C-alpha cells in the first residue's frame, strides 16, 4: 500500500510538470509506473487476518520509510537534478525525515515539479507515511496501534481518539487545517502561490527545504511579516498535536497545565531573549533586527525546521552555544519535530533533582510525576536508555564524520543535526552551506543518522533482534 500512496502523492508534481513543461514529466511518469507495478505485485499478499505484533510494527515502519526514500529519489535521479543517485537518496531521506539538510547548491535552477516533490516529502514525512496509510488500511485492525506507537515519537505523545484509525484521521484534519491557514497567510505576505505552497509543506512538516537559494532570507526585503508568521507556525508545529485538539475543543486549561507545553515555550522565550541581547550588545544590529533574527532562528532550530534568515554561524559564541543546545533538545513529543524532545529533558531534570534529594534523604521514596501522573520505572528506564543511546551514537557518528577531514565543531554538529533532524549545522555544514562536498560513504552515514533520529533509534535498532532471535523480546 505504501507504493500506491507514494505514487498518488507524485501526481501533483507530475501534473505541474506536464502543465509547465519543465522537462521532468517522464521522470515522474516512469517512477509512478514502477510504484504502481510494485503496489499491484504486493497486493497479492493476504493481509485479511493480519495481526501485527510490536516487532511487526517496527519492521513495517522502518521498511516503509526506507522503501519510500529509495523510490522517492527516482524522479530526482531520472531528471538529472543531482549528480548521483546517492545525492538524490540523501535529499529525499532528508525530506521524508523532515531534516532539511541538502546537497542542492541552488534550488532555483531545479525544475519546479522537482522543487514541489522535494518539499512535499516534508509534508508527507511530517506526520508519518504510516499514519496516513492507517486510514487506508482498516484491515490492519487491532495491529494499528503497534504501527502508530512505533511511528509516534516521545514517551507521552498522548491519544486523541479511542481507535488508532480515528486518531490518524483527527491528526490529519488538524494537519490540513494548519496547512491551509499558513498557505493563505503566506499569500497575504505576497509570496507567489508556488513559493507559498512549497514553504508551507516544509514549515508544517518542520522540514527546511526552500525554493530559494537564500531560504527565507530571500524575503528580507518584504519586511518582518513573513519571518514572524513562519516563526509562529514553526512553534505551533513543534507543539504536541494532542494540545491542538484540546484547543479545538476549547480545553485551554488542559493546555496550560501541560508541563511540556510550559517548558517548551519557556525555553523558546528564554533563548530568544538571551540571543537577542547577545546580538545587540555585540553590535550585530539594532534592537528590532536582533529580536527578529533571534526569534526566527530560535524557532527554526528548536522546532528542527532548519529554515534560515541569517548566517548564525557568524554569531557570537554564546548565541551559537544556545542554538547548539536547542538543536539537541528539539520540540515536543507528539509533534512533527525532531530532537530528544522537551518532555525527556523535563524528566531528566526531575531525575537529577530526585538524586540530589536522595543524597540528603537516602531512604526517601520520591516518585517522578509529569502532569500529575507518576511515571513508571519502565518509562524512566526508557528515557535513561534513549539519552545514553543518543549520546553514544552522536559521538560515534561524529568520529566517523571527522574522517572526512572537516573540523571538530562541524563533525559533532553535523552528527547532532542529523540525529535531531534539524538540517543546517555549524562550520562546514552551516546555514549558508550544504552537504554536497561529502563523499558518497558519508552521505549514506547521514541517511542512516536521519532515519535513526526520525524513528527514535529503537525502532530501527530493534530490527536487529527480529533477525537475530527466533522470538522477538519486544513482541513477547
């Protein structure tokens, strides 16, 4: 079914290519034919009585993301938009994982249909191909939760509706409404309809692909309206989608009581304030410019979107340090964004606080609570494990990347930006540069890191146990 869904999503770029004759028509047509043939071939598998175990859910999610990326790269390859298939694969993995890192030097010379498809991968990947497919696959039945659980990052993402298919439908209604509203607001800001839809897909999916070489910086002469609107929507899309549902139902108190929500907005406000002050006292610009550039960059990095209006690699060290931390933290669980997630950081701080209290009161029983609920030791252990795995993979990846010859800051920030699905990093891979200069091996390493980050490590790592053990311990 994934092949059919991907073929369906390629129809708008195909229609656009036919309409404007941009030379990429055959590229999309050939890819769609391949996908349709694969969809027909896989339809013969009997799934009527399918009961999906957690292990099956992990395997389905992982293989779907990989397959979608492998075939999603074909239009770029067939149209000669990039030098090699590895470059095309990197670009599309970056798209589907909503990372926004690119090997494209100047997107403005690409065919418009390729630019559209490239941005659409952000929108598709933002909520997960599998969540969308759940609406089309009611035959999965009780197994739907296992896929949704694997697809939805974070320890407390929250449920909106009793059934997973109902949840998927509700999420996409919210997703589509946000998409339409943002598109209209960008039109009001005098973006062309094409640029508005391209950037809308990237913003709502918290990606970072732009149709302009200077990203959102291209619109600096348009005034502050566009960066402010985009900044606000990057924050919105980095918020837990369960809270959007509360807003729809008028349950404002539920939103304000949410600890992750309060922490997320406090982090953004604090970071914007500190960086704006740092920029101003270092003569970066006036008060207005310092605040606007700080606001946009903080919201872009914290939401792991990766859009830019300024070269923050030239900012003072203190500002870059804050952005580095934001790159690791990311946004809310249950959002389209990446990173470690704010809720995990909140829990880690509570765990540190508990250990300090235990030093003073060794026999005290101190539960960890989030939103008034006591977290089980299983969840706490999972957060410990996730944090450890994140750091270990980041260090190993940075070591491997450093073999390419780039400096330490570029290596570690490149590893972290891939794991957190942010996009631009610092130094050799900063906001005004790209990843084209890396050898194919390193681009494949980046692809693995982006997938690991998007599926939160354990989804892909658990695959090894499926292939190495007769019984999957997760499924048991």
